[in-house]
């Protein structure tokens, strides 16, 4: 939820800035279309195209946010950090005790790996394929994008 609100605030700020610079006066229609992405019978094809561009830009912004946080900020977005979680590399994971997994190599995530993970995660969500549901089917609650990127989400050291 923390990450959602941070990103929603950023999206709203960008959209409202664009609106202000464009001189658009009808804030309610614009906000419904571009911030909340609500479509009604009065939505024109031009508005739909603009909404798609805004959605693509927002998806790229979310990817950038996750790449920077996972790669450059210790393996965690602010939401993961508050929950005591982080993303690390994982070639192999072995169950050593109930709720305990040995992760090898368990190192910081590279920029390339972070980019792969963020792109697969966010564009699978955008294409209505909820890749996070795959955590129900893979060992140690890993998602498909974690397996492809070679990562796993773990508890930070010192957090119980």
C-alpha cells in the first residue's frame, strides 16, 4: 500500500502538471480519465489514445521506481522496507527448516536483474496476466518474474 500511494501521488502530480500546462480547465473529466482511468460512453477515441499513452508512461515510471529501489536502495521499495523484506539474487533455494530457506548466492541485485524483474512484473500486470499469482505454484513462494530474473524476496537480516 505504501508503494501504491507513493506511485499514485507521483502519477497524479504528473497528470495534473500536464493538465495545467495544457490549459485544460475541466479537472473532473480529466482526473477521471487520466488519474483514475475511468471510461464512460462519452470517452472519445482521442481520449482513449491519450489514456493509453499516460498508462504506458505510468507503467514505465513504476518500472523505473522499482529498478532504482531494488538495485540502488538496498533491495527494497519503501513498502518492502517497512515490512522488513528485500529482494536478493537466487540461483538455488533449499528448505533448511520450517519457514527457513537457504538462498544461494543471496547477493544484492544488479541493475540488469532489477530491470528484467521490474519489466516482467509490471508489463504482465498491465497485460492482465497477474504473474504474482504464480507464487502459489512455485517453491518458496517465488513468482514467475522472480524465477526468470533469478531473484527471491526474503526477510532482511535482524527482522523476525
